[in-house]
């Protein structure tokens, strides 16, 4: 069928209508007439695959990556970067309005990133080829578990792509065995040192042979973690962490800790969150990770209570809080606990709460508990505008008003949107 694209929606698709059915198709631009093949068809819903662009948008460009469309990692390489930012701002406003009933007509402060080479962390899938016992490494196709054995990935930093090439060569020679299923690599702020995590379906018996081959192929490797998740078995070779500098702060980030993946915007993001949080006596940092926001908050607040459920990240957070110039020891109190449960049981009222939840957001229980706690200021950092809008509706109904909205483009070439919203209690 031929359809005319009306707009882009969150998730990477363009939206159109055909015979009273709503049509969703990826890799398009508003205003284009395109030909699609229906992949999923219901009475009022069609999901299609792009077959051809009949009337291209003047904003359409040629993708830089030869694997675009086949690889499931990127969604917007057909759009010039400045236009990507405009579409993301429109999607954010519409999502806040449609889901949260929030009409934000004030400016959205957009923090752009260099559009290429921005990722400091990547995960690559590994599958058997069936030929000579070797395996191939790459990314999954969109909505599939089929491997795309890529030969280029322009969104990776130079160090990460060099690491990817080294892994590919080691797999081709069989040096990493046949049971490897995933590789994760994380590079430091200088794009020099890195840590690698190897996940196997069957723990290898020859890690003493694999490690030196890895270090020979990846000279700046500081640590490698071997793990078999099904058997809860691990072996660590090296320091176990990476040192990452953000502004004036130094962070230890271990293999299984979370850290922001855009190496160009992480400093600006931490600075903007701290500025939005203001100053006072007590601040809470929820879903705190290794303390990206906790450390700058401690310069502005008399006391910071940081809640994080990941035990590895909490361990890093406690270490990071002791080696910074943040005042006397104990100014940052790290608690290993679920952030929503913490909100439900805490009795102390803070001046400010910073929340940075996963894609699921706070949820009705968490948002209601936060509203009931009643801090003067809330800084909500979100990686999903849909759950953000849902949670903001709860906070708005409880008497909070939005004063600032930032859009951090942590993931150029993709549909993902990172948002920071500052709310003040009326």
C-alpha cells in the first residue's frame, strides 16, 4: 500500500492512515509518500516495512552507515542531525500533552551531541556460524534475534570500534571459544582505557589462555570479567573497574555498574542537574548509580542520601563518595535499596529529590510516594518520555509545576530521548 507520512512518533516509526487504519512504518520522514509491505495487519492497525520512497522529503539524506535499516540499532540516519533534534522536541511536547495532559509551551533547552563517535559503551551479540566452529559478532536486526555481522558502526568511539574489530578477529580464529554469547565494552573519558565483560552460555575452562590473547589484541584493556549468568559463575582478571572523570569529579565504575553512554554530554548533564537542584540542607538522589549526581549535589547540600538497588553500583558509590572534595566523610550516605520502597518508608523530608529511574519510570506508587514526601524541588531525569509524562501527571495533580525542561540528545541517530524536568511545589 502507498501512504503519506503525517508525523514521527516515539519509537522510531512514522504515522500514516489508510482506509481508516493507523499505519506505522520506520525509516521515513513527515510529508513523504512511501510504499510499504504490511507485516502485521488488524482492523484498525497496520505495521509495515518500507519498500520505497515515492515522494522523498527535502530533509532526507543518505545514511552514513552501510548497515542502516538492516541493523536494529539506529532509526534516524535518513534525517540530518539538526532536523533530528527538531523532531525529538516535537515528539517530547506531544507525548507530554497526549499522555500527561501537560501543555508545555515554554522553550525546551536542547543539549546537542556530536552526532557520531559518541558512545563510550556498547554490547555486541555473538552467535555460532556453523562453519569451522567459528562465530560472528554484531547487532540484532530490528525485532529479531538474527545477527547483523557489521563491518562499521560510526556511533561508536574509536576505541570501542577498535575493540569490536579485535573481538571479531579473535572469534574468526576460534580464540574465544564457541560458547560466547555477548561482549560488553566500556571506555573511559579519554577513550583510552577500557573494561570488557564476556558472557558465556557455558563457562570456559581456558580463561587463562583467553585473557592474554585479549590483552594482546586490546592493549589498553584494564580488566576483563568472564561470566556465565545461568550458573552464576564469574572470574575477574584485572582491576574490576574503570576510572572515569566527569568535570571535577572522579568515578570508579565497575563492570556491572551503570553509567551514561554519551561521552560528550555526561559532564553537561551532571552540571545541569546540579544547577536545577539548587542548594539546601538535605537532598535525595534516587536510582543513584555510582553517584554521577550525588557527588555534585554534595557540594550544594549539607547532606545527600543516595539510594541504589544494584549492589555493585552501591559499592562504587560508597567508594566515590570518600575520594572527592565534598566535605567531611559521611556527607553522602549510600543506601543499597529499592528507590520506590525508600520513598514509601522514609520519614525525613528533603529540600530536593533527584530521580533518574529506568525506562519503567517511577510508576503510580513511586510518583505518589514522591508527591506525598513533598520536597520543595524535584529534578526528574528520564530516558522514556511516555513514562515521564505519566509520572508528571501524578506530580502535577499533587501540586507540582514544571519550571524547566531540558532535552539531552544522548543517542543521536536513534529515537531515544533523555529529558530533565525541574518541578517546584506550588
